[in-house]
């Protein structure tokens, strides 16, 4: 009965069934099946299931479990998040978002974990959840809620949250269009060391406040980058592909290519961008 309920996505049932299979109570012991159910329960927010699974994997009797140490780390990190450790939520969110080690790539789960971290006051988790909502990445797109989360992240001290809120104000997404406010937010973010804010403030000045035709602007800067070897234009192309504004497809590969060209041409902020995006640990 418990296994059937687990298959219907009942986290408590998964947790109880996982315990039974793992310990062999009243049913034949099946460690891998038990761990699979405990992981489902843990990922669904059942902190006791996370803790139980981690304890069992620490038992020397289970040393032969495939990826035992890595699974234990996953259970401990996710369990710490549900138990109230905001930083653990942010770190778990990154791992689920990019899909690393024993963490499956699950953007929906990443958003849920970021949400828990944001509720606990982690500014980075608020910003990353806002980014997911702004692009509909793992959950339904909601630009108004995204802007509110960027605002919260900004007030909690996350410079990238301020820059992202600036983007929303620049383009009128989720908040009223206000180029002056956008520029101020970009510059504030830049002052605290956020390269995204620095590049956007430069872009706004270069484009005289707003993009009336983003596709045309992209084409002009692309031409300046490729033909005139204008490092700043290459960096702007990289930012536009990262943002995907006003109907332009977000393309992280093209963004990195343009930033790499800008860096090679001597644009220091493009080099900083590449460094901040390498390994994705500090992204978003």
C-alpha cells in the first residue's frame, strides 16, 4: 500500500516505504529501492526522510551502496534546507538547477528549494527564484512576482537582485517602465561589484536610455563587434544574448562567445563576467 501511495507522489508514504525496504521490516530488504523512495520523500520536503536516509548511509553495513557517500551528502544538504538552513537551500538549488553529482537536473525542484531559501531570508535564493519566474524556467512565468523577488533580494543585499530589478524597470516587466530608476539600480549594483549592473549601465548610456528596436540594436552591436573589433560592442552583444530581451531568444552559448571575444579584445568587465560564470557557481 505504501509503495503504491508513493508512486502517486505521496511524500510521507515514500518516506515510510523507504524505511521498510531499507531495513527489511516485514518485507525483503532492498537497499536501492528503499533509498530511491527516501530520496523522493526528501526531495518533496520530508526532512525526517532525509535524515533517516543519511543516517542509514553512514552505517558501515551500507558501505557497498553505489554512490553511497554522494547520496548521503545530497540527503544531508536537502534535509538541512527543509529544516531551516537558508544557505543549504541556495546550494541545493544550484545543484538541482544545473544537474551535478547525484542531483538530477530538475528546474522545478530547484525553484521549490530556492523558494524555501528565500522564505528563510537568503538573498541569492530570492534572486534565483526571481530569475526562474522571469523566464518561466521550471515554473509558470510570472514577471510581477519575479520583480517583487528581485526587489526583496536587492533589499537583502544581493547586488545582482538590484541589477535584475533594474532590467525589469528598464523594460517595464512586472513594474512600471522607468529608465531613470533602472539606471540608478544598475549603478548601485555596479558600485557593489556586480558586473551585470556595470555592463547594463554602460549599455543604457550607449543606447540613450532604452531599446526601441532590440533586434536592430543587436545587429548594430554585432557588426561593430565583428567588423570593427569593438570590445565594448562585443560585451553588449553578450549581455543581450544573456537577457534575451523583448522577444530575442536567450542564448547562453552565444553570450559566452561574445564575452570571450570582448575579453580577448581587452574588455576587463567581460573577463570578469566570464570568471563569474565559469562553473556556474555564482550565476544568477
